[in-house]
């Protein structure tokens, strides 16, 4: 079993798309550990605010199989891959960590550099797995978040929101 962490984000019909993604992941992989949901301003472009969270799960799939499953979930939620990297998203699911793998695997850098670059990734990760250690840096996510905050969060605004997982 591999412990995997994922970052989920959406700024196009975000509540619906986040709910659908979590449901799809849970149905495929079983019980999930889910961080609080945060709202944040778009980073790198002008656009609607994003909803972001981090999920941890134990899986038996290979990294390649997981990547294919995540792409399929994004596509089912209407992900348009023809748009600019810095644009609105129906759903973006990124693999942050896959056990303690480091380096380039299946065409992706692990652990994902965004962990230490973006508040909308690091804060929910620190909430979810505060004592887990970053595979390269060796510090806990709680320590990394504390250091990130002391640096002024690099002017990245985000705030925790109440999130309704069930719709009426």
C-alpha cells in the first residue's frame, strides 16, 4: 500500500466539481482522509476564486495507474486541456506525494514543488498531516506551514470555509 496525497482545486462550479471528485475517489479507492476546504484567490491570472483541499489515501495502484484515473476524473468533470496553464478549471487534481518517492517518475516531479510554493496546497496538507515529513526537506508539513506564514504567506490569501458535502 502506498500513502498518496492529492491536491484538488476548482474555480468553475467548484462546490459541485469538488463533491464529484471526492465521491469518485472514494468509490475507487475507499476511505479518504480529507482536509478542510479553503477558498483562495486565483494565482497567476485574474479569475474566480478557487476551492482547494488535500486528500490522503492508501492505494494499491501504481503511480501510472493513479495518474490515469485522476486524468479520467478530471475529464469527466469537463476539464479543458486546451486552455492556458493559468486559467479557470472545472477540476485540477495533482499528485503531491506518492509514499516517499523523490525525483521524476511517470513524467512528474515528486514530491510536487507546489507543496512549498502555494498556501492553497501547504495549509490544507499541514492541517491533514501535520506531523508527516516532506520526503526531500525532512521537515513536517506543520513546520513548513509555520515557516511559510512567517514569510508573509507570500501574499497568498486563503481562508477556510464551511463546506457542505451532501446536497439537499
